[in-house]
């Protein structure tokens, strides 16, 4: 008598029947499907032994149940993602969550080359210069109202020219007497020191730093013999051919301030009323 070959679960003979081993224990097909087959996440039915089964994040699906939650297309051979346990194809996900190019109104696919500026998004090839209509790509650009220009087009159309080097001024700079300069081009006409952010004055059309202007053009105070530049407390007193800083305009004898008071010239001296009366 031959050995028995039975299903581990129901003990029915497996001779002449299909069976599946589970941990070296043979099971008839009905027992296997009932005890060991996975349940489809979508339809909640058993995925039988002869059905194609797909697996994703500890979830099992019939092949025909593995579909996009939005458009119902099969995801068996398509890229997809999950959204709160629901499967979504790439197209539906992009349509709902990805940005659209403001130039062509098409979806900017994740991972594609793009540019974002001012809350808007472009495909890299759609970000065009409003002047030459060539793609700007990753190059520098300058916005002007709702248009964008590559640097050469902007400089040629809109940028003012530096009064010194005559090249385009695209940002920053210095404005003085209705003229513009690059910061590095605005310097003292005497010592050539940069004047941007520094006190300066001019003689005619030429700018000068305080030191050069003082040594070249400023009048000297008759009291302290230093330049009267007009910087800081720049008020001064002028009498005949002499000038004084206001703090230096005082009686030559008692040193009382003569600003706003009567005074008397005595050759090279200036005297207050009291000192003059003492004479």
C-alpha cells in the first residue's frame, strides 16, 4: 500500500490534484486560498493563488485593482505615488499639486528643470527675455514691471549710463546733480578717493572730498586759520575780506562771542563793546 499524500489542513488526498507547499506542508488549493492567500486592499476579496498580485507598502492588490484613485487608470506599469493611503498616478498628482508654467500653462513636472521667481513658475526653456525672446535659463536677468530681460537687452534699452565710464548702471550707484555714477566711478577730482557714502562738495561740476576742497578752494578762518568748508556746523561770519567760523568769531581781548552782537574792528582785531569802551 502506497504512502498517503494528503492536504495538511483538510486531510484530503492530493494525488492527481494541484497543491501548494507552505513551510514544507502541502495544502490543497481551496485550503491555501482560505488560509494563506492575501486580501486585496481595494476590493477586500481574496487574491487567489493563480491571480497576479501586486504589493506596495505592506498592502496587497489584485492587478486589476491597482488603479489611480483619481482617474481609475491602471498603475501596474505606471509611475505613481500615494496620498493618504490612496494610489494616485503621476499625471493626477501633478495636475493637483504641481505648479503650472505661467508661459505655456502646462504642468511643471517634479524633477524637471524650472525657474521660480516672484511666486511664479516657468519651465526653464519657457523663461524668455522680453527683448530678444531667447531663453534666459539660469543666466542673470532683470525684472521690469511684468517683463524680464537678459542683462544685455536691459542695459541696451533701459539702464542709465555712468557719467564717468559711460557703461550701463544696472543697480545701486550714486546720483548727484541729476547725473549718475557707479559707486566706484564717483571719486574725488583731487585725490581720486571714493566718495560714495562720504561727505563731499563740488567746485563747478567736479566733486571733491572735504580734505581736497579745503586745501584747494576753501576760505580760511581768521580766528583758527583752518578751512571754512560748510560741513558740520558750517555757519560762518564774513566781514570785509575776512571770514570766521561762528565759534571763532569772538572778541580778541576777552574772548566773548560776538555772534549776533555789535563789534568794533581795530586794525587786525575785533572787539566787543565793553573792550572797545575800555580804550
